[in-house]
C-alpha cells in the first residue's frame, strides 16, 4: 500500500475515534497536567527518554482524552517523535513517524475544541524542571504551526494528509484560519501548488464568516494566487485569468460591504492585484476589457483591438471638459489643457518607437485619434463633450508621425 494511502487510512480512523471523546474527571486529570508537561520537558532535554515518556503520556491522554493541555502536550510529544524518527532515518520520514504526526494533529484539534476550563492559561506549573513552565495559547499556536508545517512539507513530497487535500469538509472555526495562513505562506514553487486545494477549501469555508478577521483565508487565497502569477509559476492565460478574477472576488468578499481595508490585505496588496489584472489584460469589471499602458506597444498587443480601446480610454484623462471647450474657462487655460494632450501623444509616440514599433505606433495613434474624434470609441464621460476640432486633430496626427532621421554628413 502506498504511503499516501496508508496515511489516509490511519487519519480517517483517527478522525472517527476523535469524534467521540470520553469525558474526563477534572479531579483526576488536573494533577496530570504537570506530569505531562514534565514528560515533554524531559524529552526536550534528553530525547533518548522518549521511549519511556511517550507511553506514559499516552496513558494520560487515554484517561483524559478531552483535556485541552494534556492532549496538546501529548501532540507536542508526538511531533518530537516524528522529527526524531525522521532524523534517525537520514532525514527521510518513516511511516511510523508520519503516524505520530497525524496523531499530533488530532491532539491539537482537541485543545481548540476543549472547554476553557481545561485549555485556559497555566502559569508557573510546578514540575521537576525550571523551564517551559507556563502554558498559554502561544504555546499551543506554535505547536500547531509546527505540525501543519511538517504536514505541508510531506504533502509536497507526495504524502498528503486528508486534511490538506481540500476534500475534507471544513468549518470556519478552531485552527482553520491559522492553518490556512501557515499553508499559504509555503506556496512558493510549482511543486507546492499541491497545497492550493486546502487554501481554496479554507477560503470557501470562511467566505460568509461574520467578521473580517474570520474571512482572512479569502485574502490568503488571493495572495497565494497573486504570488504564483507574479513569479510566473502559473502562466497559462486561461488559468491566470481564472485566478485573477477569483482573487478580485475573494478580496471583495473579504473586505465586506463597507470595503474597509486592514493590514491583512492593505492598499499595497490591492494595488498589486490591480497591476496584475492590467498587466495580463484580464477583464473583471463592467464594460469592455482594457489593458495596461505597459502592454500597448508590445508584439502581442500593438495595433490590437484591446490596445486601441485602452488607448482611447486614456484619452479621457486629457480630453477633459476644459480641453474640449465645454467650460467658461479662459482661452489660455483651454490652450494649456490641449497642450497637455499634445504632449501625451508625443510621449506615446516616443514609447512606441523605443519599443521598436515606430510605424505601428504611428498608425495606431492616428487611427485611434480619428475614431475618438468621431465619437466611435472612448470613455463614456467624453461622449457628450465637444469633439476634437478638425484643425487640432490634424496637429495631433502630425505629432504621431515618427521623427525624421537626422541627416548624415
């Protein structure tokens, strides 16, 4: 049986067992907390004692299966055993080690599902050692991140725990947001795309969560998609478009109806997403698609319909009511506004020439200006303005022509 299958069978069995925890007697279990902690401390100091301490702690967990700290510490010990077996095997995980790691995950789950009375903070726990004697949420969270990190590493190596497959039903509670964050941050290569289904499933589970912080997996999914596209790991055009459209929708759902931004997906993230959408010519909003100016004068887009449409849309930034003469502004102000339009055309002509397309740029600029002047193309806000006067159109089209080469002596 392949390692992946063996792990799946083990994990499913353990999930079933964990679904029906026995009830623990607080008077019996609380005295076991310092004993469990001391067992973990002992293994940290001397790994060789694991063969003694692990069965001991297993007994504590068996007696108190729904006690937050006893099961959490038992999971921490399982994590240590996994690492020890892997290190003893030349850095390669063993099946026994993987089984311990799967059990560590389940024991960590119990901590989050346990009542506050068994998982609240414990300060200055009395053990035979003087270190690691405070148990608080940070200890539990650090342990959980380490477990998920190891499971993610195994998944990249083809041993995928069911929890990370994206096929196990998820609920937006407990460790899920933290787990999605841990996994999403590891997605950095083509091989690590195997982790995407879990991030996607986590995002869907939290899509309608009440608070923005609970919807954080949506932002994490969007960031993972953006990173893969930025790095060129995802380059297929259809997949790029799917991811960017999904990312925009995820961010919208994450921010909520008020659009309130936070550090979880800030202005810099939003601008980067917009940049990627423009760069790849993805159409996500209403109306015809447009592309970024950086693409207009490229081999792929020069003279194309989408480049012409995008160019005409940009004319609206210069053919303003002031430039068109639709205001009561003085003639000097109108002239300055039209001069800015002329300078813009010169800048575009130069950009196209420097890109190696002087003739193609001249043709695209002239045709777009003519269509814009007729009202055949352009942004909606310019359609009710006065058109470019014929004399100014002639000037602008002359400005589109490539400069004459300097005479040679």
